C-alpha cells in the first residue's frame, strides 16, 4: 500500500481503472434498461394502458436513480482524462479527444436534456411526445456509447490515416476513425452485453416480487418473460462478437511505426509487459460468468416451457442474485481490454507512462484518495437506493404517481415518501 | 473553420454561466432564502431542471476544449491543477446532493445532501472565479486580482441565483389558482409594495418599497401578492417568504458584485493583474459587466437583475477573449469534418430540448418531485 502511494503512475492507473469500472457498471444498466422502458412505454401508449404505464414508472424510477451515478462517474472520468492523462491529450488530443467532444457536446447533451424533459414531462405533455422524449434518450445513450468506443477503439487500434506533425497526431481519414474495426466490434459487444445485464436486472427484480407473490398489474410476470427472452437471445451473440475481437489483437495497427520503430516497440513490450495476472483474471471472470449464464438460460427456458416461470420459488429466489454474473463479466471484460493493451496507452505509439501528467506523488495521492473515497460512498449509496426501490415495488418508486398529499409546510415535518411530477 | 469552433466554445461557456448561474447561485443562497424543510425542498426542485439542462453545457465545454483545442486545454489546466480538482469535487458533491436529496428518508440524510449542495455550489463559484482570474491574470492563482475575480464571481452567481429564486420559489399551490382567477398581471403599484406581504415573517419588508418589490412569477404576478391572496382551498400556510427574501437580496448582491468587480479593476495593474493583450477591448467588455451591475444596484434592481446578471455572466468569456491571446490553433480539417458532421444532425435536438425544457418548467417549482 505504501508503495502504491509512492508511484504516481500506478496510482493514476488504479484510479482510472476504478473510475472506469464504476462508470461502466452504471452505464451498462442505463443501456440495458432503456430498451425495456422504451418498448414498455410504447406498448402502454399504443394500448392507452394505465397499468402498463405504472410499470414504466417503476422501471423508469430505477433507470433515473442509476443514470445519476452514471453521469457523476462519467464527468469525473472525463475530467480525469484531462487532468491525469495530459500526455494522451498532447499527442492524440484530436484523434482521441474529438470523438469524446462529439459524445459530450452532442450525444450526452441531448440525452441529459431529453431525460430532464421525460422526468418533468409526466402529465405535462402529450403521451406521444413523452414517448418520443424517451426514444431520444435511448437513441442518444447508444450514440454516446458508440462515440466513447470510437475514442477507446483508437487506443487499441490506431487508425485514421495518421501522421505526426509537431508532436501531435493528425487525422486525415475521419471515416476510418469512425469505422475502426476495434470500435465497431466493441460496440456490438457492449450493446449485446448491456442487454444481457439489463434483462438480468429485470429478471432479478421480477423474480423477487413473484417469489413473494406480489405481482401488481401483472407487471412482474411480463417482466420475467420479456427479461428471459432478451437474456436468452442476447447471451450467445455477446460471446460471439466478443471473441471476434481477439483476431484483431494479432494485427499490427495501421498507425504503428509513427513514433517508434519495430525494434523499439518490441523492446518496450518486452520490458513493460503486464504480469498477466489481470488479463487472466478479467478473462476468467468474463468467461466463467458467461458459462454460468448459459446454463441458467437453459434452465429458465425449460421452466418457461413448463409454464412455471412466474411460480416456482425454487427457481425464483436464486434468480435474485443473477445480476452479479453480468456485472462481474462486464467489469472483467473491461479489465481484460485495458490491461491487454499495456504497456501502451495508444497501441505501438504512446506508452502509458508517457501519457500521464507529470504529477508529484502527493498530488496523485490527494486526487486518488479524494475521488476513490467519494466514489465508493456515492456508488454504495446509489446501490442501496437501487435495491431499496427495486424491493419497494411500483407503489413507492421515485417516479410513482402521487397518491397522498404531502404535508403542506410543516417545518421539517418533511418528506412524503411518495412523489410525483 | 476555426472561427466557428471558437464561437462554439465561447457560446458553450456563456450558456453554461448564464444557465448554471441560476442553480449554482440558488444553491449558494439556500441557507439564507430557504429556512424550513418545505422551502428547501422547493429550492431543490427549482434548481433540478436547471442543473440537468445546464451542466451539459460545461461538459460540452470540456469536450470541445479537449477535442478541438487540445493546446488550449493544456494551457488552461497547466498550473491550475488544484483549482480544477476542487471544481470537479464541488461539481461531483453538488450533483450527488441534488440527485439524492429526494431519495433520503431521514432528516439527517437530507441535511447531508443540503451541505453538499450548498458547499458544492460555493466551491464551483469560487473555483470558476479563480479560473477566470487566473486566465485574465496570466497564471497566478493567488494574486490580489485573481482573488478579487473570485469574489466577483461569487457575488455574480449569488445575484443570478437570487433573481432566479425570486421568480421560482413562489409556492406552486398558491400560484396556480391565481392563474385561473386573475390572469391579468397585477398593477405595478401593487408590485412595488411587494416585500411585506406575509404578516409576521418579514420584519421591515414593507419599508423596502421598490427595492424589494419587483419579484415576479413567470406569469407576471408579483410573488408576495400570490403568497398573500392565495385562493381559497389552497394551503393557507404556503407563503412566498423565500421568493421575497431572494428578491430583497438582489440589490445588496448587485452592489457587492459591483464593489468586487471594481476591486478587481483596481487590482488589475498590480503584479499578477491583467496581462491584457488588447487593453481597449478588455476595458470595453469590462465596462459592460460593470454597467450591468450598476444598473441593478439602483432602485430598479430586482426587476432587472435577471437580465443584468445574465448579461454580466455572458460577457465573461468575451472579456477573456478580448483580454488574453489564448493559444487557439486552427482545428485540423479531418477533425473538423468529423466533429461538425457528427454534431450537426444533433443540433436541432439540442436546441429543441433546451428550449422545451426551460419553457416547460417556467412555472413556479412544485413543492416536491423526483428532486427535492
């Protein structure tokens, strides 16, 4: 531990790994839950069905609580890139920074604004306009993921007709940057795995309530069936697209050779190659979870065939723990992707050590302690809240329609637990 | 091509300061204007749509600076690492407080969130002021000039928050029946008497006369009148105390901002002061800020403060652009094509979403909701 605080590079890397993992576990649920809410709301809107709309409010409440932490961790990550990894910005500011600029300036801007409209728009706008707001939220959430992966894919597989001028990389072929195979495959993998994760959460929450024989408006019966269907459909393609990426790892990226010659690259890789423990850990966690999920899918489908999916407690109770598997697999997958690239920040072009801001150990330690502690606290609170609202059910969710009037102005007589918009 | 990018960047900063000024300023003033639990809840629900809609402008600024102006970003951040860490921490805790306050079931939980919101708002205002002061002063963070800039920023944000609070802290339950019963705005004579409408809660309110009077709701009805003449059936205890307190605060805050800005102007020739590349342009822009504040410091203060605080905050990036030669390199063609072709299709959504959001929430904030 003492050594850790003496080494700014290690600290900055651990800090980034923690930030990115925490960010991703919230983002993955955002991506995974959004289609369920969107199609749920579409169904409710088409049928003018209040009962289905209550289900939308329930899942939407979880979505919004989760979204908040995704934003918080995302902005810390964005500023951390600027503060701790200025070497990356100095050399690859354009190639790496421009996709992130599109993400923040375009996709996230629209996503956050329309989520605000959706949150405040219940009963204030027409039901179709309200549905369209969430459609925009869903679309821009996936668009955000794509642009972040354009930036991330560039690190793994630098493309774009690069040339180095005055110490900065210039992109002459932006289309190649956008169609980077490393980006497209990772995007497919991320979308599918987010659906696996989102459906696992829908299954788990539904299973909890079904096991307690609580199924208001039959929303959890629908939840577990839709969840199982999406889970089963997305699970195999997730692994398939994921494995396709390995072929790319053996190719020399087109940008290779601009800053270092082949011998230098070989020397750097020989000297700084990762011990392999984290690679193996990430790989094992991801693959192991996937194998378990495959078995569970078969069980779920068999139980569904027997028409007992919403009844057998022996199946329902263990399903409450199901989300641990896709969450573990997601973090494992990112650990694998990021450690495999080491010792490079940008494959064959810039080492991680050179990418870091010149920081004193004390600066690094302050930043690390502050944000790690804050993150741990906030992530914990968010998870406690998510679990609490998942268990409370639709009547008491954060987006639930108002049933009782709150106290008028009692001084600190405070909060009705029921809210509305 | 680069002029477009520079205008975009300056526009993002201006937009952020003007919009976020509302929720940051109100967050700073929360301990002063919102004393009871219900008032604090209303203050947070008033801030919520604004912070959702405004922080994206700051994140957009960071993104554009990183992607299109990496040299500028490096220049701005280098040497100001502690300020940016403080800014980030303030931002993080403030957002966490705003998001989570409505989820807390205990008074202690809400109190913690309130501390985060208020502390985070102050931290944001101070660190943004220090960044501006450092940029204008060419580096040094703790020069008298930079400190005066930070004070100006704090007072400006607070002024904007007070103007915003005067409009939005009117109880919705009291305001909405009014919309139906008397759609026509109250005559100005009534508005000018504003302050002391709630008996027993506002010592000296009536005497403040025109100084406190102009607080208006979105419908043009003076805040205090609504509090006073709440329609039968609405909750009689709901009052517009917070809105009135905020309205009365605008004039002293405008004077404080003016004083701090003059102090900064006086400190600018000192060591660490303004390294003005274009003194005339800088002075002209600074005069806009001072003029706006001076207009608000007088008798017509509260009514104008919404616009003058916006004008003063929006001139800040212009002031920086006028005073300092920031390293703005032309955006390379490939990157410009990538960025503009990707962002252009989203621009209609951005414009529509922002206008729709602020229009939809223009009525007084509800007493409770997801936030609050």
